[in-house]
């Protein structure tokens, strides 16, 4: 009884914002550096290059390597 547990869905927008922020930083690094996917993943807080690649592909609609090639200056 007593206190009520906070609604877990109230944390979703904040988590979503955090994920978008990490993906945005990863994208900058893909384009501006020659770092490996693993190095970028570690620098952006991902456990592995696989998780970064999967999240990036779901968000951007293309793989990190495709994005890197199409957005190089």
C-alpha cells in the first residue's frame, strides 16, 4: 500500500532522446573521421559495433558504411 510506483512509460521520451543523441554523435563521427565502427561504438556508449550498426540502420534507414560513403565531404 502507501506510495505508488512511477509509470515506467514516463521515462521513454528521455531514453529516446538519449538514443537519438548517441546516434547523432555516431553519424558525425562516421562522416568526419576514419575511425572504425567499433571505436565509434565504444565512444558513443554502445556495447559493440553490432548494436550501433543495428540501431543506426533502424533509425537512419541505411547502414553506417552506406551513410559514411554517401555523406563524405
